[in-house]
DNA sequence: CCGATTTAGTTAGGATGCTAATCAAATAGT
DNA sequence: ACTATTTGATTAGCATCCTAACTAAATCGG
C-alpha cells in the first residue's frame, strides 16, 4: 500500500514541474493525497473485516455474490474479472469461504470446467451484519476527510 | 488492494441510505471510486518500479532519504514512521537496498541500538532516473482521470 | 471428426506485508 | 546505583497477493 505520512515536499514537486512543463504540481499532489487517503480508509476497513473473521477479499467475494439478485451464482473467473483479483487468489479465497460454510461450489451445468459459487445463508448473514458498519465507516471517513 | 471493477450498485447504496439517514450515498460512492482509482494508479507505478528493479517500498525508502537535504540520513524507525510501514519490513527493505549498494548502514553515534541509513550515489542515480517517469505517470493518470 | 488452440481452474514458487516475540541498549524511578 | 520499563532493531511465523506452469474441458479449422 501507500501509507506515506510525509508526502514529497511542495518544493520537490515544483522543482520537477519546472523541468517538465506538462507536469502540474497540483495534479501530482492530489494524486499522492488520494493514495494516502485510500490507504487509510482501506486500513480501517481491514480492521472491520478482521473482527468479523473476514479479509478484504473474502468480504468482496461475498458482496459480489450478493449484489446481483438475478445472478444467484458466479463462476471463479467471473469473480476474478469483476473484483480484478487473480484467479489463483479467488480459488483459495472461495475454498476458505466454502470451508466456513459461507458459500458452496457446484459444477456448472453447461461447462464441465467451470464451477459455480453460491452464497449460502451463513454467508449472507455475516454479510448482512457487516454491511451497515462497512458503509458507515466509509461514510464517516468521507465526512471527516473532505 | 481494492481493484473492484464493479462497485456496489447505486440501488444497493440507496437501500442502505434509506436505513441510515446519516449515510450519504454519494460519499460512499466517491470513496469507492477513490479506492479504485488509487489502486489503478498504484498498479501502474508498481510496473514502473519493477522495470527499474525496485518495488514500491524500495522506491519510497530511497525517496524519503533524498527528500530532506538537511537530513543526510534517517534511522530505521524514522523511515518506518514516515512511510507508515512496519519496522520489520523496513529492516528487510533496507537490507536489500544495502546489498545492491543503494544505501549504506552505520551505527548511530549517540544511540547504540539505532542504525543510520544513508543514500549512496548508486541509489541517488537510480532515483534520479526514475523520478521523472514517476511524476509524469502520476501526472498523466490524473490528467486522464479527472 | 481430429489435431491445435483457447479457456477454466489449480498448483507451485516467490515477493511482500503484518503481528508477536526476542535481544540489546537506553532511560526512568526509587 | 539498580531494577523496571521503554525503545530500536531483528527474527519467526503467518497471511495474502502475484506470475508461470500445468491439467482438463471446450471450441475452432480443416
């Protein structure tokens, strides 16, 4: 992550801006501030997840499975694509969620290689208990940092 | 990181906003977008670093050592504090930078436990070659994403 | 059809981060 | 001055991510 407390100094940015006229020091400063803010929020959210026995990725998989009522299941590769996380990571994450009874796995009806991941009631329950805190944490963070 | 391509739907946010009146759906949507943007930029920068044989953390250590001309050296714990990265990680990162000749380590004059980390000419050179690309990557990213 | 390519998922190996525990040196309290 | 606590750095163990290589199933082209 990008947890820099001390961002590059304004002088440092100005020095580079002088050398490259297309560079806007404010653009760069904004980007660095954005990465710092995102990191801090992510860290807070991770604390929330770990208290609930989840990780960022485990949470996101559950949320993604819950978010489209018309799609009761998603395949490994669909999860990988939508979360932008590599397939090997999704494989192990789904395995761990399955061990916990939060999701179940079924062979896909039409493609013998594919596996359908389904959100199970315990997974739905843990998600439901976490979502209010999740959204409020984000909401509060944004309220205090704008 | 937080690479979600598909953020929670607006409906989903509105549903929660209805339950918690202090929650502003736009706040939350902005936060999720921010985390996604930060993740994408970070991924781009990591590509840049790895081409130069560095990692995010290795780069940040070099930058931090270079950024205060009046402080030619920093201790492990100062780097840890300023970069907001745990001390064990700084220890191993500094060790690897030292193996590459980019920094050197000296016992601190006043505190027998502490170690001073100094930026060496090869480290300064690699940093100097990378900084323009670093700032321009950030600048371009911000130009295209605002 | 049938070999060649692509796609889905997994396994293997490596990088990088964390916390907890440890060791040594410095500091604080009596 | 001496014990107890704190602080700086390291080690050990674990979690989580990645890419590359692999297996098996599906699809494509002749």
